[in-house]
């Protein structure tokens, strides 16, 4: 018997020994399946390279052939969105100089599973996604009910974030030419009202006085510190006495850590580790607040067991009751942070210094957050006759 199919294809992967590998391949009626002695050889390709696998029966060989061809087609189409996005999340290390927090990774996973991976079919490939597909996903989010009715516009943007970052990684790995999530239109719904800038709530000086008057004496130093420094509550409850310099001509504190869900973590970004000045009056208040036997590594505002305070408990037991007694609503710990920022802006602090003070990752984020508080008046016209030197006559 002669013919091209009798020429050995080389490279025995079936472990059938040297004798079997020397036997010629005989073509069968099934494409890609050959017979060599008493066994069958399945020939297939992976990324352009030929591979072979042995089988004992023709039926087994057919099943292998179907499976391998399917795997090859899937490989050519690229990974599924489900598989790629979850794999990406496991290795995602954040952007720039900052590492992504474990809490952020868990939140991204929750958002992916609850939204993008619930909407897109498990067989959808990364290469299948285009702008229209992602826009349909965003449109689906606008009709999806949330805890208090439909999802808010900010929640929709948050739900899109991990998908957009995963698709950024797909572009970097050559799976996509461009990120289809970059050009989608996010909702900006009026809810029956005229368009307005979404301003973050802050307290007026009168409201702040009323609130502080209602805070129990034990916790008033904490609240004064929050307003005077703009610390996040997670940063404030993470302070230890070694972080404070209360004597000398330049009292200050150093932000080195935060307490998030009971765990000690690094500041939110590399800009979160910062030095903030204190007034002599606030420094004196904090000196008086320190117990005589407090060690340098003790928490400045400890909980009942001497460990870090729980911010949820502080909100329920201290902040909310004090705000209610003061006749204020919608007050959270971030309200105090925004109040500090508003007073710093009024004092003339530049956006760059405000960014460093608040520990934001960029001045652009600071302006986006607090830009509405900056006076829109551009000031007087620039008089070049006064600004430039005049030639001597």
C-alpha cells in the first residue's frame, strides 16, 4: 500500500514506543484521524504547530478530535470575558506608584460578578466586545433596580470601572485594538429637575459650632481634629501618639496608616502619607487628651479595649446623635472633611497645596471634588503697565 498518508508525521506523543512510531500512518475516513498499527492517531494544530494524540478506538479518536478542534477555535477567538476579567483581577496591581488595596480588589470582584459578568453570557469572548455591546450594558444598568429604586448615575459609573480596567489590560495584551468602554455614554439624569452641579455637603461655621457643642467631651478632640485637619476618619482612628508632635513652635501630625474594616492598612495612596500642621490651641487640646501612662504606640483615640476605634460605632453612637441634637441632617464623617476643605479654600490655599493637604492622588481630582467651592470671580484685569518694567527715558 502506498500514498502520502503512509509517511510518518513524526513526534510520537502517545507513548507507544519506538516500534509503533516507525509504523506508517494510514488514513481513515475521518479527517485528521489516522491509524498506526492497532492504535489511532489524532492530528490537530495549536497556534499553527502540529500536535498528535493517540487513542485506542476510532470512537475515542473522534471525541478527541472534536475536543481539540474546539479548543483550537476557542484559542483563535481568544479568552472569554468571564475568564479573562477574573484572571486579570487576580494579578491587578493598580496603576502608577500605588498598589491596589485588598478591599479595592474585593470590591472590583463584587462589581464584576454582580453586573458585567451577570449581563454578558459566559461564552462571550473579549474580542467580541465593541462599543455597542458595552453601551448596551450601560443602558441595562440604567434600568436595573438598586437599594433605593434604580441605580444612581455614580453607581453605574462604579459598576463600569472594573470592566473598563480589564479591557485596558486586554488592549495592553493585544487582544483588542482599542478599549470599547472608553467611548460609551454614561447617564446624566435630571430626575425632573434642572441640571445642577452635584455639590458635596459641608457645614457652615454656625452649623459646625452647633454640632461640636453637641459632641460628648470625650470625643470632642477627635471631632475638632477631623475638622481642623481634614483627615479621613480611617486615618484619624489610626493615629498613634508617636505620629503627633505637640510641643515646639511647629506642632503637626504625620499620617502613616489607616484603619479600614478593622485592619491596619497603608494610606489610600502614596500621597496619603503626609504631614499636616496643627494650631497651638489644637496641640494643647490633644496634650490634655493624652492619658498620663499612654505609650507612644498607643492609639490617640482608642476603643473600649484599647485597640482602634470602630468608625461604624462612632458614627452610630456619637456623630448621628450629636447631629440630630444640633438639628442637622445628612452629616457624615466625610462632611467634616469637606468642611475643612471649604475653609482652606476660603483662606486662599492653592489647589496644589490643598491636594497635598487632603492626600489626594492628583490636583485634578481635588479640583473635581472641591472646584465648586472656589470663587468663580476671576478678579481684576491684568494691568501690564503695572506688571512690566518700563524703559527708562
